[in-house]
């Protein structure tokens, strides 16, 4: 289903080719067993954003239609940027998710980590507080709203 629908969408193709080195592994082939074992593969599709070293930045399982798959891969790309301390790049990618897909299931996650990225850039508690106010306002019922460690961060 992913190959037949989501991977054929032009925007998905562009996002993957511009941000990732895609690798597809057939988990039923004997030659794939070491990789399947290394990543404790359970279900397909099993999608991962990895560093060249193999460090896992982000992962998820299961089919998503293009309108949800695209924001999810963008959040995955942003997680890679964030974990590599490219806070400006991560913030820009999270902002792209929020701007292009404000009603996606992944927009609240992007809003949460946008606040984190901007805070990590600035080290200003007010920046984090402002981002979390936006999260509360835009996505009040989201699990990402619940994950806020506090309403107003202290210096």
C-alpha cells in the first residue's frame, strides 16, 4: 500500500529524495536477517531515519496515506536535525510541517519540538514558554500538550 500510494505522490518523492538516502529492505530475504535483527523489526512498513553511523533518529511502523506520510517524514527529518544540534534547520522543518499540514496528526509534535528547537538555539525560557502557549492554543487536546513538562518554564 505504501509503495502503491504514498511513494508515488510527487511531494513525497521530492521530500524523500531531497532529505534522505532511501533504502528498502525485504525483511523476508535471508540476506536481510542481520539488519532485521539489529533493528528488532516487528511490523511493516518499518520506517527509520538513521544517521550514517546507524544511530536511529526517528522511527515508525505502519501505512500512512500521503497527506499524513509527508508530515511524518518531515518530522523525522527535523528530529535528525535536532539531534545533530542543527537547531535552526530543525526549527525551519518543524515550521514547514505546521505551515503546510496544520491539521495533520503530526503537527502537534512539530509544534512541541519547534519550541524545543528555538529554546535550544536561544536558551531563553520565554521562547520555550511562547512555543508551548502556541501548542496549548492550537492543539489543546494533543498528547504533545500533555507532554509539556510545565506550563511556564523557569529560567
